[in-house]
C-alpha cells in the first residue's frame, strides 16, 4: 500500500471517516479542506505532479482537467449513483472491515435517515450521526437558528411539495428538521436542491436533463435521494424560474390505477381437487426474480398502511394484507425496479402521440380462491386536457383487440403499449397487437403475461374479464369542477352565484349546477371511459338514468365528484392542496383496496362457478372422484363466504356508501346468491349420492344376514353338531348347509318373495 495516494473532496461525515481510516493505515493523502461547491480535481494539480509513480485516488472530486494515467476516481454521485459509497470503496481498497458505526455512516450517506432505519439504527444513533454529519459539513449554531427561521417564516406547501427559501447555504439543517417529507425543495439565490420520492421523476424531466447535460446539476442517494443545481451557475431570476417550474412539474394532474384480474393454476394440475389447485403453497416464485415480497414497508408506506387499517374492519384486513404465514389469504409482491426508484414509465402510443406516465408501482397479488391481480399505479403531470385523460384511460387499459379488425383500424386499442425502465429485454414488456391471430381470443397483452412469468413460469394465466383492465382515476381540473360547484372563497365565483341563484339557497343553486354537469357529455365520457368525441350512448334519457344512478355526490359542493361503473371508479375534483395531497393518496390506497375487495369477490365467484361447471361435466369419473371434488369445492366455498364476502367493510359513511355502490355495479349480491344455489344443488346431489351409497351397503349387509340365517337357526335349535345323529360326514353336512343357504337366497331373489 506504499504506492497509494488519496486526494480528498468536500467535507462531510463520510469524508472525515475516510480521513480517519487513512491515518490509521498510514496512507498518504492530500486534503485541501474543500466544500462540495469547490471540490475540483484541479485543486490538486501540484500534488499529482509530485507523485507521478503512485496510484492516485480522487475521492468525490469534479474532474475539471485532463486525467493523468495513474489516476482513478472514487465517487457514488451523478452517473455513479447506486454503487458502493466512497467509504465502502476506500475500505475495499485497503482491506478494511467496516464497523457497525461505519455502516451507519455509509447508510446515512447513501440513503439518509431512511437507510439508517432500515439497518435497525435507534433514534439516538440516527440523531448522533446526523449531528456529526452537519458539523463535518461546517454547519454552525447560527446556521441551525437560520434553518429554524427559514422553516417558520419562508416555507410553503403546494400539494405534496414543501418549498423553503433558505437563509443558510447549509440545507442539511433544514432537511433534518423536516424529515420525513414526501418532496422538499430548498433554495437560495444561488442554488437549489430537491429531495424526496419524486427525485427520479424530476431527474427524467427533459428540462432537467438539459441542465444535467450542461453540467449544472448533481444528484445522488437512493430512490428518495436528492438532485440539485450547482452553486453559482444560474442567476437568482433563473433560480426563481426553476422553482416555479418544479412546482408545476410535481403537481400531478391525474392519477391512474389499472387492475388486471386473472385466474391462475399450475400447469398440469387440472385433475387435482379444488383445494389443491388453489393452494397458495403453489405460489413459490423463481430464484432471482425481479419481484419482491412487500413485507418491509418504508416509513411513508407504514403511514399509509396505518390509514388503511384504521379505515377497514379488522376482519377485512386478512384478505388485503399478506401475513407471511402459511394460512395467509393473499401473497403480495412488488416489482423491484419501481421500489428502487429506477425511473419506470408506462407508455401508450395512440395515433402517433405517445403518453408517457410515471409508473409508481407494479403489484402482483395471488389469492387463496385461485384468482390474482396485477396492478399498475400511474401518475401524470404533463397531460391536462380532458381528451388526453380519456385517451390514457381508454387505450391504456386495453390488453387485447376486442374485434379482430381493430388490429387495422385501431379504434379501441393503442398502437403500442410498453413499460420502460424494467430490467431485462425491453421487447418482453411491449405490445403492439400486430401478432394476434384468430386463435388468440382472450389472450392478454405480452407485457402482462411476461410480468407474471417473470415471477413464476409454470403458472397458466387466464383473463377473467374482457379486453379491458378495470381503471380507477383521479383527475384535477378547475375548469370542469367550476361547472358543478362554487368556490365561496373566490369573490368572482361567489358574486356570480349570488347574481344567478335568485331565490334559491346556495346549496340549491349548487345542486342544480351539479345535476346539469353530471348530465353533460363530458362527465359521461369521463365516468364511462369513453374516448370518442361523442358519448357512445346516444339517448339522453338513458344517459341521464345511467349517470344519476352511477354518480356519488356527497362532496359535490366542495368540488369533488365520484362515480362507479362495472369497469371504472372515477373521481373528478378541483385543483389544490387537498386533492393533490389527500385525495391523490386515497385513490391509490384506501379506495384502491376497496376496488380490490370487490373485484376479488366478483372474480372468485366466477372461479367457483367455473369449478361447478367442471364438476358437473365429470360424467366419466367414478362417484368417489366426483364426491371428492364436490367436497373440496364446498369447503373452499364456505371459506370464501366467511373470509372474502362481506356485507360491510368500513364504519366510515363514505366507505359504506361507496362499497355498496361498487357491490351493486359488480352485481355481487345476486352473483353470490346464484353461486350459493349452484353449490347447494351440487351439495344436495353429493348428499343423495352418499345416502344412496349408504343404503346400497346396508342392503348388502341385510342380504348377507338373510343368507346366513338358516345355518344360524339350525345351530340355535339343534346345536353345533345336529347331523351326527344322521351319521353324516363333515363334507355331507357342509353340502346340506350350502343347499339350504342357496335355497334361501333363491327364495329372497324370487318374484314370489318380492310379491
């Protein structure tokens, strides 16, 4: 190690720990006491000239000069994000095993507080590491006070984004005080830094990409990491413009959830009884799959989980959450790339235009009723017009051509749907529908099949609904919202209401506006996912009946409408903090769970009905096989009725009403009654079979008793050796008894006896 020489970059706790290791190992290094803003390689030009024969490592330095042949960079920022931290790389070079404290320092540098928590750090350890890190960065007591003043006096919240105009150049003092946060933007007149879950979305923005290409941006950390503008590269006016741009970029206009329900079975298990066919022990997954069980929620996910569990009754939760136990009702998996913040997108090409939506998550659930659910969680901050939202919902949900000629005309299906950012061959996650033949009816899109095959190849997947995935959507549009409600805090709107309402009360006036809007073509097209320029229902009275039946108006006076159909759950709302932060979360969590409950109930009933039909067709099987299949089916049906089918799922008024609405749309109650009748008839049939079998066995026993009655009577009357007085041999006695027995049997079987 005598030929090693290290050049050190900007100071933080990680760099201080690197210095300590170098001193312990007596490795020479140069330290110019740099900060992150001036950590350039050229500072050490003379030091490199003085060490031409040594292997030189530059730690977290901007390469602003020609690199000597004996130089190697150590870094984990910008394009090197996601690799080993600088401390880990130095330790590897010097063959040093990191202590627990050093591992926490690594976690802090790579993934901030969340990463330390995932390592099991206590709050005291976290506070200590963070304080040491701030001190190493040069944060003073004055900076700490300025951070508090910045938060209290110069902080605003827009949607899920908190913005702080900082009075100090040391942003870590602000971040530590505000953690945990969804998204945080801190800026001064010279720089800005964005932190949070939408970091990757911002990094993939075209404008930010341009700034990166210009060398003006730095970034790092895990999926909740940071991205920032280097100090002094833009004017204060340009920085204000950047802040405004980020505000608009991260206020999403719509949130979409696509649900693909399916039935599953292991290939080659057709003859197994129903319980074995749907046993979740069959769901094993493949080694090194890109799917991971969701049993380690982040801090943000834990809060969401708490909200969901408080919303639903305890007996409902068993079908919503994977317990990890052998008797669990659900196996839940999440695609790794979306959880790691890899920057994934759901792309929909429609007539030459491409809609590119952020793909937040892909979930895969398997249920113990033999059905499953593949779910895509999308968000859109680019496309604002109603027609764009209609196109996203209509064409993004179609997974095979509903009509064969639509391969040519593309009236119902997209030109192409593909998922961007997943590991593996991109062609596996793309579908243009050109390869469909007349034999491919009900075959789901290639990206659907391959996503599930990535998890487990030996599963046979069959669609349970038609060519459309179920879609849930929240759309924020002030212009549409103003057509059914009046913002009383807006003087102009309030004045117009007072002018137009006449003798009607404000509530009566808004009820009138709401009725007018829900009977409009725009609401019909949005609710029924109808992307055509005119509604597919061309009868006003029928349209009026449908929308009034399927619309939920509880919150109309505050600017939010809900609606539910057999294939959609939709919300239309005004823009603002509450829709952006609260409703956007609810549509993807609480209401998403409600949709899952109803879909799984409906799909499970279809699965059971399919098994009833299969059992009814077992004409060539013996009665034992049929009885076993029916018994297994009946057992699982009882389990379904007790663990999946609920009259109520929540004590919340809105939860009760929306659940009832969705149940009616899916015709759950009627379908459950029909299934109950089908199962009851089968159970009655097997009961008759069992009773008949029992009677047949009893008759055979009675026949045997009758046959052996004469020998028994003879033995009873004359003793065990009555023939000795006739001097008959044993064989002659046996023949005599056989003759009497056969005669008795003949008499029992004769028509005379029956008569």
